[in-house]
């Protein structure tokens, strides 16, 4: 079944196109859909249209001469969708955990999202922690927001505790800050892990 596949090769060119599944998780309204849209080059929507259940999109990119198709699953953040989400974690090659720097609860809930996802994955995949809505930080409100240091400490603790590569970026789906970069770096990690798996199989 598609969702259970960790990766598949989708063409037989000189270097095959790899396909990876990445899953966006985090509280409702933190900006998961907006991040996905920005990464795909689509416009920013300023109103919140809650995702119903799940949504997904594909993008093919060339990273260091390797073609990669990334399938991004966007899971609804609202509590009532827990059962729906459960099916979509399986076989993912990366988790993109999003919180909103203007909403401390979404930062405090970040660990709970990982706990939910780990119930449904065979192996803990690499994680990108995205501290979104960075464009909303101003000199006036800076004291009320989740700081960059808090986010970095959280991501470092995850990396040490779970022993998986963990990236941390402050992002803005509105102005695009670090959106492409975070996906590119995460894809590099997925490619590297794939290559290690292949090498182990050949040994
Ligand atoms: P669910 O589908 O309910 O889980 O929400 P979501 O996490 O997909 O959030 P969504 O992308 O729908 O964004 C929620 C609201 O935040 C919308 O009003 C967006 O316009 C706004 N938003 C998202 N990202 C940013 C950002 O980086 N900066 C600003 N200023 N607003 C953002």
C-alpha cells in the first residue's frame, strides 16, 4: 500500500527519481497548509481555512543532481481528526513539526504531536521543527513570543533524546523565510538516509 512504503524509485533514469513522504504535524492554525502552499509556490491566504482530515501535494526537486519527488501530507490539527491522522503517519520519511511563535500553547503541545506520531511509525524518522509566523515578531511584542532560543533548545533536546537528525528553523509562510531552505535541508537528510539503507542492503 502506498502509505506503508518508506520510499520507492519512480523511474529508471541514470539516477532514479526517489520518492519520499513527509508529514506536516502541529496544532490547528499554526500554518501547516500555508507552509505547504508556499513551498509549492502558491499564494499566501490570510484567512484560516481548516484542513478537513488530510490533504496532500507533490513536488519534484533536484537536490545535488538527485531528482526527488516529495509527497507532503498535511494533517488537520484539530483534535477530532486523531483517528483520521493515524493512517497517514505510516511509512513517512520525515516529520515536519510546526508551531506558531505567537501561540505558546502550540509550542507546549509540540511534544504531544510527536507522541501521537510515534504510535503509528515503525521507526522514528528525521524531524524538522519549524517555528512559524516569524514575520509577526516585532520589537513591541518580542517578550510575549516563543523565542528562537527556546525553539533551538527544544529541537536539540529532541535530537539527543530520539537520536534522529533534527533541524530547527524559524519560518514565515507569509514572506517565505526559510521555507525552501528547510525543505531542501530535510530532503538532503532523507537522501543520505536512503543511501545508507541501500549501502547496508548491498553489504
Ligand atoms: P489546520 O488546517 O486547521 O490544522 O491549520 P494549519 O496549521 O494548516 O494553518 P493554516 O495554514 O490554515 O494557517 C492558519 C492561519 O495562520 C491563516 O490565517 C494563515 O494566513 C496564517 N498564517 C500561516 N502561516 C503564517 C505566517 O507565516 N505568518 C503569518 N502572519 N500568518 C500565517
